[in-house]
């Protein structure tokens, strides 16, 4: 009943302009946030000189064992199930590192980093979910699996997470992909990998085997890093390392095989990952082979928790594994690599020339990335000595560092000095080209923000014009004031990165104040029940606040869903049933026709029953612990054995469509006469029910994240 | 439905009361004038000095500090604030704003202190409703509520006693602003704003419960006192437009 009957022309124009500016702002911002990354196509090859001069590689085969979400402390700490790996670390058969995973810490970008040596951007996060997108494959990129497959007799097998198979179509000879659709699966998903291992270890026809275990990540998502399931799972992974190690030690055809045990990312205290908290970015990285005894005297293991959280032993970048594998297995370093050959493995080569050769190759490969990035610098011409006295800026520093490193590597006289210069330069390139700031185009980001601010100002102008010309209803004024306050605070909040992660706290905080406001506004004139309703709402919001621990800072701390309802699952199901019945009661359609009333009721009841059956069945597959001790639910599930989940889901959806259509079709005539108060269209409620069937999981992390 | 109809519609159901309480005037003797400015600063300064101890050991510090703060609050009330109307009448003093009769005032302050102590419990419930931990940190939250009571509720009891009208207005936040109500609103607002730094990832010791809330309360007391006394004096908070004051519920029913 608001009187917006006389629209103000200028206000409409302003509004149109604001709406036009928003997509422009988004576009400008996106070009800065998802910049074109210089990408070098093609595959690195040794030239004739390289083939003659290259040092002998100590290894021929590699077993690359990825354990999803293998955080550093899972392997290295006192409280670890990896006792066999720890014994290898002590004896010198294994060299341990903490692999630093850059954000985004989810599987696909991490696999890209582990195989190409480059640093995937946030665009890869989107592609991680858009799996069907073929542009995200690594089929046309230079990676170590590709390089290995090009070596003599190259044949690679892959068992485990099918992300690898999607990333490397046609590369693998034998494969067995697993998916993580049901995070509650802790065992099958890993048994499907392990069953291939003993047979493969007996064969001699491969030189690369990739294993990717998902079970540990599932346990993390479901029950966190301190779960009682965690240690048994670590022991299982440890036993697989033992199987592979024992074969390497005993089988002749595996004698020069390197076993790499690594995590693709870590996990936080709630068992989730994706961000850049220390727990998420610190992964275990262990290289294992009896041959490593030649160069390692062993390390202390297990070690007490380090002062720097999760930073056990030496910290290397995850991408460093790429040039290291290239050196140890004797193939060219992939062209987009920003990793640095791990110096702990240089002692494999006794001659100075060999060590220098490896580092020169690493530098030469990196220079192919550096040169296009700083195209104005004449890298091939040696700089004047004076010029490099105090180089300023990234480009000049790299320019001088490059010549410093190459010159000192050429001279045989001072070996350590040359290697030091080389590593200094390599790490400088890694830091400079790998830093976040170089990934974003700051001026586009700022431009996008400025345009969106302009859009806001224009929209506010439009609002003020419209409000002054059409006279806003007074009762809506406090609401408008509140919405403005919330908008402004929310906008400010977005500049605090912790509040982006902890956004829920903002809404809890502001909504409690708003409820207080509502209480005040109703206080003076109304009945006590209205005031009480506000208090009840406040109490309910307090319960919601502690329902799920979301965000980063308090992740893993007790909450109602995980701490209380998990042990009181009967109450959880009662709540669920009450919610379903409440929703159904709201779908009630008051109609003059008996027939349509009956039809609507039976359709609703059918939908309700199927939806609840779906819920029970899905829970049985996804969170079976919620059905424990509930014989009734287990009986329902047994009854549903013959119906697949998609089958049930289809019936829920058709029931929902019927519930919407029946009143629309049968009451077409009657609706015109019906009073507006007597019945609201049930559509929003019907849709609510659909949502409820899907989002029943009390754990907030979607299973998609484990890919 | 036109606007005039709304205004003239009969309001059979509403039991409308009008806020009538007058703002509190501080006592005007030179000593009272000086102390009414100095003591809020002394309270804030004392809190500032104790901040380190509060971070190091919140429970102990909050507990020990109740006594000096209570003393400072009592002195401020006895010297600067007028007695509640009922007590002033019993005192046979015409003007409740004189500094005479210190013993009566002291007794009144002690009574108000007791009432404020009892009020800590409802404040505790309010804090929990607004997000204070329910299952842990009970001593911290209770002491936080006690300080809230001391800063914000004690002066209300001292100046308004247990007058029905005044407390009805307090329940709806309808009191006129003055040095006392300004402090109360400031403390409440400060406690609410004090929750803002807690989720930040700065990993500082002072982000722990309830340090920031208490800090917000003390800052709010100081600023609220001054703003209530000088800037907003006599004004009332308004949660909805005037012409709707009588009509809130009825409007909702008719327009829906």
C-alpha cells in the first residue's frame, strides 16, 4: 500500500545506471583478480649437448603416494601412526620435509602444483568444481608424469582419486579411479587403491605409479584431526609404505625405485581445508629409498612439536618436488616449474660438474619464465659491475642475481660459493614470481572497487530521489535505517580478512541488536506476549549461534550439532520430523473444493513420506553414525534397500511439483474469489521442504571439498 | 487505506503509557561539579591501569576491582547525584539536590549497591543471550555482569530507587538522557561493540573473553556519561516514528 504511484524519472535513470555499473565493476575487478598467467606451452627436452653431458640419474622408477590431507604432524609428531616411516627417517632410508602448500589448499590446484611445479591461481578453485571443464586438464602441459612417460619404456599407472585421471586423460596405462562422493566412506575408498598395489609391485613393466588415498581426508572432514579413526588410518597408510618399501628393498626390478610420500594439503582443527592457515598449508613430504642411506645419516624421529606450528624439519615448497624428481630420475624439468631442486639430494652426485649442471638446468628453465615477465631487461647481456652494487626493484635484483649465479657456477674454483649464489637466485625467482601480489593486477582491482562504489553512490541518489518524491511510509523508516546500518557495517567488514572468514559472527552480532530494537519498538504499546516473542527470538538466535562451529578461528570447538546432537541422535530425528510436519502443515491449501483439498493433502503427504525416506537413506550412506541405536530408522533403511537414492530424489521432486501444480490447476476459478488472507500460495513452503531434504547434513563442509 | 484512517483508528487494545520521568540533574555545588567530572575519568583511568592485570588474570582482577570501583561509584553517587524522589521525601529535604545528609545518602548508596548486585543475575542472562559463552567461562561472565551492573545499573537504582514508572521506562529504554542514563546506554553499547575484535585473527591475549567486553563497557561509561550529560540531555531514544506510537500492532494487523 506504499504510494509509489508516481515514479520519478531521474530516480529510474539513476537506478538503471547503478545496475549497469555493477557488472562493469565486476568485469574490471575480475580481470585483475583472474589475470592472464604467462603460460609456456610445449615440453622441455634435452638437446644433444645435454644428452652427452648430463649426470647419471640415481633412480629409474618412482612410486608417488599422495595421502589426501596428510598434515606434517600426522607423520612426524609423537602421536603418529606412521611408526615404520619414522623408523626409516631415523635410519636414513627416508628424508623428511614439510611441504608448504600455497592457498587454495584443495586437491586439484595442489596436484597441479605437485606435477607442473607452477603456482595455480584461484581460478583453479572454480575449475576444481567445474570438473567437466576440459580446459582444466594438464594434457597439454609439461608435467613430471608426462616427462617420465617420455623416458625409455615410460609407462605410468594411477590408482586413487580420479582427479588425476581427469587431469591426465590418456596418460596412464593402468588405472583405477576412486571418487569421494560419500565422505563417510573411510575404508572402501582406500581398499580400492590398495588392492592394486601388490600386483603392480610384482610387475616390471612400469616406471611410474601414482597412488592417491582419500580416506584420511574423509576422516578429517567428518570427525576432525583428533578423531579416533585417525591413528588406525595412519597405521594403514604406514603399512602400505612398508609394503612398497619392502618390495623396493627385496625385488631386483625395483632396486632403483624412489618412493615419495606426500600430502596434497593439510587440514585445520575442524578437519577442513582450502584456506591458508598453518595447519592447511603444512604437508608431510618424505622421500624414501634404501639408496638414500648413501646421503643421509638419519634424522631424529619422532620430534617434539616445533615452535613454528606444523613446521617439522626443513620447509620446502611443494613445487620443489618437481625439479627434484627431474634430477633424481633424469628427465628435463617441466617448462612452467617454479620449484627449486632440494639441496639435500645434491650429494648423490660426487662430481662438481654434475651438481653445477643440475642447478644450471634449473636456472635455465626458470629463466624461460623470468624473461617474458620482465621483458624490458636485457638478461643476456652481462650487467656492469657498478650497476649491481645496489640493485633496486625485482627486475634489477633478478638480473644481477642471474649473472652472479651463472658466473660463479661456471668457475670450478669455489664450489660452495657458486651453489650458494645459485640457490639464492632460484629462491629469489620462486618468491618473486610466486608471491600473491604478482598474481593480481592491483590497478584493475582498485578500479573495480571504485566503479562499484560509484554504483553504490548512484543507487543511493536514486533511492533518495524516489523516497522524497514518493514519500516513504513512515513505518518502514526504522527498517531503512537498520538496513543502511547493516549495509555500511557489512561493507566495512569485508575489508577485514578475518571477518570474511568469520562472517557468521557479524550476522549473529547484528541480529541480536536488531531483535533488541524490535523489542524496544514494541515495548510501550503492545501486549506482553509480543515483547516475550522478541525475547524468545533472541534466545533462539543464541541457540543458532552455537549450533555449528563455522569459520576458522573457533573451528573444531564444541557445538550443539557435533558435540550434543551426535550423542543424542534421537532428539535430532525428533527435531527433523517436527520440522517436516511443520512444513507440511504450512503447505495446507484452503480451498472451497473438497476434491482439490484432498488431492493437495495426499500429494503433500506423499512428498513428505518420500522426502523423509530419502533423508533416512541418504543419512545411512553419508552419516551412518546418526542412525546408531535407532532400530526404527535402520528398519526403514532396510525397506528402502531396493530403491536408489536418485530414484527417491526424483519422487521427492515430482511430489513437490504436484503439490505446486494441484492448487494452481484445480482452483483456477476459485482463487479469484478466495480472500487474500485465507490462504497463501504454498510454493515457498514446498521449496523449503526440498531444501531440507538436501541440506540435512549437520556437518557444514560439503563433500565436494575433498576433491 | 489512507494515512488519516490509521491515525484516527481506535486503539482499544493498547495499554499506552507515556514516559514522564524527568532527566537527572547533577548536584550543583562546586565540589560535586568537580567530582562529577573527575570521578568518571578516575574510574576509566583506574581501568586503564589495571588492563594488563585484566588480560593476565581476568577472574582475579575483575573480582578485586569490584571493590575500588564500587567505592568510586558510591562516592560519585553520594556527592554528585540526587536521591530518588521517594527517599528525598522521607528525608524531609525540599531539594534532593543538596549535599546535606551524607548519612542518608550513604545508606541509599549501599541499598542501591545491594540491588545492583542482585541485578547482576539478569544482566548475566542478557549477556548470554547476546552471545556470552553458556557452558564455559561462568566466573568471567558473572564478573563481567557484576561490572556492568556496577557501572550501569547502580546509578539507576540510586537516582530512581524502585519507582515503578522509572523502571518501566528503563525496560523500554525510554528514559530521558542525562548523566546516569547516558552512562547506562554507553555501557550497553560499549559491551556490544566490545565483541567486535574477538573473531579477528590477531591472536592477541587481550582478545580473550571477556576482556574486550569489559573494556568496551568502561569506555562506554566515560563517553556515555559526557554525551548524556551535555549533548543529548533531556532527549529520549525513539524506536519508531511518533504517529505510530499508538498504533503499531493494529497497523500490522490491518495491512497484512
